[in-house]
C-alpha cells in the first residue's frame, strides 16, 4: 500500500485549491502503475478464456479518468512554470537596469 510521506500530509495546512476539477470522495485513491500492471480480470465463458466486459470497462474508465486528471495537472504545472519563468525574466531585466543606473552615477 502506498502512503504519503508525513511532510506532505499535514492537518494544519489548507488543502490545495482544485479549480475546474470534479469532486471526488476522500476515500478515492488514484491508481498506481503497479495496480494497472498486476490487474487480473474474472474469467468468463465455458472455457474461461474470456473476461467480464463490465469489469474491464469499469477498470478502463478509472484508468482514463486518472490519466485525464494527470494530464490536466501537468498542463496546470506547465502553465505555472511559464508564468514563473516570465516573472523571473522581468525581475532580472529590472535588476540589470537598476545595476546600470547605479554604475552610471
């Protein structure tokens, strides 16, 4: 079972804002790669060589949901990264200008 490190799970912190995301219960745990790799489905049919389509569809829906959430979070992080880099570039430009003005005095 996967457990969050203690430093990441603190009660005195506010949970991160979740903009534009659907509500999930507190009991929901995203799939881990090992769970996907090790997943086995119930054999069905006379020979036992098929799998239950309802079970497979439910699992695929969960995988697709987790992937969509991961891609959305990745896009958000990339957007934040671009904003931070832009702000850093602007700050550095102001610092260079200030340094040149001080050198000219």
